[in-house]
């Protein structure tokens, strides 16, 4: 059975629907109203080989903050549900991804203990050509980590082009999550002495 889930969340600020299949082929259908975020989520699906649908209506007249953060909340919740009891998953995943002059690293533990260490370098102060605040990359991943119950470490080792930096982080996250969520038949139950993740 493919591991998949759907989750929706409606507030006074946003209306978000996400469907994810961990055992997918990298097919995506993304409509967030934020072109840059659409591109990043398409990369996430393709490089993680997850099937991903995201439909978002947000208060973009204010800015992209609520929409980006709430998509992270809904995606994180859907991932948690899709992973289920985590039987036989590898649990850990790490990926280094180069993007031209940029190198990013992401390391994940699907531990059930939410935590984020984020060292996004120059992203904190940048704005894209369409007005996307690159500081929202951290907000998005914080929401994913805390709502999925993953420990997530992200670091930009170096890089100068903001688009490349963000893209390397999303690709590295996708590849690390693919590794961590992968099934290993040699793992009986869950990969923990506690017996639960």
C-alpha cells in the first residue's frame, strides 16, 4: 500500500489543501499563488520522488507569510499521517546538494521529536524579483518540522545567489526525506530502542 495522506486547514487567513504520496514518482500539482514557492514545492516533489498536490488561498494582499507558513503546517501534518507507525523506515537521511556556486546540507531524523536548526546564510535578508521574502524559507521549514515531528538540520555551507541557495535547500530536504522515509526490510519494527518513534 502506498503511504499517502490528505489534509486541509482553513483559517481566517488561509485555506490550504495538501495531498502527498511518499511512495510516488515525483508528480506535482501546485497552486499557492506565490510563483517562487510553487517552483520550490515542485522541486521538492521531483527530487524526493513524492507525489504532491498543494492548493492554497491566502491573504497575499498582506504578504506571503501566512500562506507559506500554513502550507508548511499542512504539509508537515500530511507527512506525519502518511508515515503512519514508521515501521521499517530508515529514520535518518542526509543530503548535500550543489547548485552552481551554492552548497547546502540537510539532515533529518524522523524521530517524532520536532526540532529545527536552520542556518540559511544570506537568505535571511533577501527578496526575490517577484517580492518573495526569502526569510519565509525558514518559516516554511519550521512549520514542516514541528507539524511532522521531525528533527531537521539545514545549513548553507556557502552560496551567493539567493535563488540557488533556496533551491539547494529544498532539493537537499527532498533527498534527505526520501532517504529517511525509505523502507528497509531488515529493520524489524521501528529503528529505536524505545520501540516507538
